[in-house]
């Protein structure tokens, strides 16, 4: 396609999505759940056929010299497909929140005023590699009564096309419009530029992928973006605290997995507990091969830990998202300095305080300006499923509309409804 | 100032606002209310002094040949100032919603997860003419624990500066940072371009003014915008309905005031009641000098009304926001056609159905895709005060974040809070 054709094509997708979104908003919970269950069934029935389409992507990726982990992420194994199918069934089993009416109250004029939860309309999702995101996004779109336009990575195009055909079949089986979920069929990058600049058709864009992709989309989008940039999460060990709890939770926050955005990248320790706490956590990190990038005070205390991998921290370390067995470590005077440090260097994703002090806990909850603020637990819990959202379309590090893990509610809007009995304005 | 200086100046305002916003977020309800009451007192004490500053703007406006209504809107009369003072006192008397915790529930892992309402941070407000908006925005900013940067119209610069000095005095009296409310002191248009492109300092922009201003800001902003474009509101008279109620409400929706965005601009009438309803409302409109732009069917029925000012409607009329004694009139088959027409031509602001039919009412509430959807009452009620919000910073015709009348809640965000007892992720 040339640029003109891509623009026309994307406009067509937009118009079709807009038209489909009206039917989706009217669809009953039973109909939407029927489509989700059909999709689960089709994924299981077509596991072998999907493997063939997937193999074409895998061959191309291997030939193109993609790294083994990258090729791994492309794989639609029977296990991945079964997880997708179960996800659809779980969504089908969830209550439907559309039409929910909130806060209906009578006003002095006599009118009763409340808010009704309705689908937001059309969302666009732009994602890289993992083709199973096609099913995650499609199923969330169906459950939430929205229409969506999906743009996957070019390396997974054959897999995505095959999955999108199954989604279309499931929609049709349930009597829902086939255009409710559309995959951008061209790998032309121009299509992304178009998709993020059609406010007349697309109500919100959700990018999932590397920082470069997300920065580009945020910069160029002409529609709202639910975006997630860095996860520079902090764990702050307060004075007083339960040291055993602090060791267990800090260890989990850093080492349970290194790659997720909610892993802690920075450890702050109150001066009053530093002598007792740092050597113990230092020994844990030393044993697990976690490099510690320390301020002078932490360095002095940790120097005595056998086998500790210690490095002097630079200013840059306080802002870093390592996604690796590395953590920055700093001794602070107490909760005030911890909060000030976090609000200065954090990416506003997730921060935790480990404390026995009620006043410190309350202050930390109120004053830390991040999407998730925790007391006495692991930052790794910042996740839509762990928060009981039932599903997660993304995590937002913005404050507008949706903040933190975004579930189905983030794909809705609240419109005002007003019931009267002939009242007039005077 | 040259462009470079304007950029530096605006950056300084942004940084100062950001710093002040942290103190504002921590301020107690008592402190914020003290500032609001001080502001009310200062407005009353300085009524005479403000008249002198205001006179400079009025002279300049008259000399520049501004129209009488434009000059009128600039006036800071004792009555306008008293209304501002009362607004501040009303805000002070309202409950404080910051820190409110919503939906705290224990999850299977043991952690308890909820959401805390916190100020959004810094908002920028860009407005034209009426200097009293300075006080409205400042008082909402104080109550909501945000910082704000205000950019008023150049024609009201002396009045705005004088009001901003009183706001600063009130903040200081209460022990709040003087930079919590800052007025852009230059009338250079470049300052607007800067203000809407500082995502590092400004969390949301709220423009209030003509469509040209709002379109420019929406197009160029690099931060979220709470914007209100057209108000092409519809009243749909259903079959069956209470005709007396329908006459009273339709009359109110169109003629109580012609200029507000929530006045009805389009009247849809179900065929089954058109013969009974249209001549009666036509007589009311004829008596009040309201021009009716009709489709052929309405035209035929209304032709018999003595003194009716009838015009054949063009396609353009269905999308028009007249803000004048003009209304478009169309006969439709019933509720389905009414909804389809509204969703096609409306600006998604406010629509009302006047009906006795429960099923039609429910369908209209669910399917009309507008910020406010009403049954048996006047579209003129679409207003923050009438909805019980206590104050209104603007009306949004978008679906993202805030929809319809925006009160203090629209200036907040919900962050997740998580309480644990040492839980770890496994």
C-alpha cells in the first residue's frame, strides 16, 4: 500500500469500528458472553491450525536473526492458547458492569441525577511481538461493549491474522458485528500514525511495548493515550519496622522476577534500622547475585557483607529502571526524606513502605504521588488481577482518566442521567 | 517579552506551580477553607479598589470599540464581586473530598486494595473576557488542593491582576504557598502555546471561551484537555407523552435563555403526537419570536399556526448550535429514529426525551451517546450546580476522564492504595 491507500484503509477501519461500537454498546451481557465462550472454544479447536500459521512467523523471525527470547515470545504454544481460552471464559463469568448507575440523588429542583457506566466507544491497541495480546484485547473489548482496532507487530502478522479470523467467527456466531474487533492487516508503519490521529473514530489509544514505541505514540497521538512508561518502583524500610517482614517483602519485591515493571528498583532504608536491616538484606542479595548500587552510608554498612556485589551509586541510578538483578540502595533520615526522594525520582508507578508506625504509614499513603502506594507488602502486587479487576488492559502512569492497573472500568465512561417529572429551569 | 523570555517565564510559572501543588495536596481542609473565607472577605473589602482597576480595562475596551455586550462582560460590579465572594464561602462550606477512600476490599492474596482520591496536581485554565473566572478558578483550585496557572483575556488584564493579588494575599494569610494560584502576567499569545505544552508541570488544561480558542488548544496541546465544544442539544417529544408537560418543558429548554450551551437547538417529534403537539408549541414559539427551521412534515403541520416564523431546514440545520431564538424541528417515526438522528447530529452534550413510555425512556437513557441524557425535564438543567456538584469548572463533551459538568471530582485522580501484613507474590 502507498501512504494514501494506508490512510484510506485506516479511515475505513475507523468508520467500521464506529458503526460496530453502537451495536456493541447495545449488546446484552448474554450475547457478549456467548461470543467470549465461542472464542474460547474456537481457540481450542484450532490449536493445530494456529500452530501452522504461527510457524510461518517463527521461521521468518529465526531467518531474520531475532534473539531466542524474542522468538520465544512469538510462540503460540498449546499452553499459551489454553491460557487465552481460559481468559475468555473468566471474562464471560465476570459480572457485566455496563449500565451500572452510580450516585442517583434527588436535587433541590426535584430532578434526580446520577451517572451511568457505558462503553467508551472505540479503542485502538498498538502492541509488539506476543500474538496472544490479540486475544486479550479482543476479549476485553467484547466484554466491555466496545469496538477495537488492533495493530500488532509485523513479526507476528500471520499469527495475528489467524487469531483475528477466529475472533470474527466468534462475534458472528453470537450475532455481533464482525467489525467489532478489527486487525490492521498491513504492516506499513504509516498505519500507526493514522490510527492515533483519528479522534472522530477512536476514543483512546493503548500502546503496549517498548519505551520507544510508547514515547512516539504519546508525542504524536491526537486522541487520549493510556500509557505506561517506566516502572522505577521503591521499597522504603521505615523505623520502626518488623525486620523479618521487611527482609521477606524487600526480597520478593526485587527478586521474585526481575523483568516486570512492578519490581522494586530502589531500596530506601531509615537510618535507625539501617545497621540492623542492611547487612541481612545484603546477604540475601549477595546470595542471589543482585548488584547493589549504594550511597556512601549504605556502602559503608554493606562493605562487611561477604560476597556482596557493591557499586557506588551515581545520580542517574536513582531514576533507573533496571529490569535486572540490580538495585539502588540509599539510607535516609526517615519517612519525610523517603517521600521527598520518591516524589523526585520515581516514575510514579508503585511504591511501598514497610513500617510499624501508623502515622508514617498514613503519611506515606497520602503524600506519595504514585499510581499505587502500599504498606507492608510487595510492589510486585501492582497488577490488575491481584487488585481484583479480573483483567488488565494495561497499566497507566498518568493521572488522567485511569491510573495504575486498568481493567474494564478504564474502557468505560460515566454519562449523566437525569430523571424528571416535568421540572423546568427558572 | 520576546518568545525566548515568554518560554522561560512560563517554565518558571510551571515549576513554581508544581512545587506549590505538593503543599496544596498536604493542606488540611481547615487551611484551605481559611484561604477561601479570607478571599471572600478581601473581595468585599476591596470592591472600590477593584472598580478602579476594572475601569482601566473598561476604558481600553470602549476605546478599542468593543461591542456593548463585550464591555458588559468585563464589568466587575459590586454584584459580580459579591457573587464571587459568596461562591468562595459556599466552597468553604462544602465537604472536602480529598483523601476519600473508595472500594477497599480484601483480595485472595490477603492484601486489601482500594482507591484514594487525591488532587490531580496542576491545572491550567485559559479563558476569555469575564474577569470573575479568575476567582472561580482560583477558589476551585484551592478547595481541590491543586495548584493552577490562569491565563485570562488581554482585555481584562488589569482586573485579573488585581484579583490575583487578592488571591495571593488570601493564600498567604492561610499559610498556603503564594504560587498555588498564578496569573500569567503577560498578554503575549506565545504564553498560551507554552502553557499547553508543559506535561512535566501541567496535568490538565481547561479552556473556556469561543470555539476558535478551544479548537486551537485541543489541536496544539501536549497535555490532556477538558474541553467543551458545541452544545447542539435535542428535545425529543415521544408518543405517548403528557402534552402539557411536553409544551412546558420544550418551551423552557428553548426559550428560558437562548445563549447557554444547554439550551435545546433541535426539536424532534414522534409522528403519533405531531398533529397534537406541533401546533401548540408552534404557537408558543410564534408568540416569542422563535424561528422554526422545519423538515417538510413539520412545515406542513405548522403552516396553520398564525404568526409562525417558518423556514425550510437544510441539512446543516440538524448540526447547528444557534444560541439564538431559532430551533430546528423534525418529525420522526419514533424513539429509534430519534436516537439515530441524535447520535448522528448531536454534539453529545445533552438530550432529553419527554415520554410516558417506560421502555422508550430506558432505551433513550442507554443508547443516546451524550454527556447528559434526560427524561421528562429541560436540557437547561445540564449544569454543575443543578447536578449538586457545588461548583463547575467547565463542561466536557469528551468521554475521557470527566464527562458533562465537571466539578471538583474532575480535578482529582484516584490512586490505588494497598494495605498488607507482609504478603509476598508467589
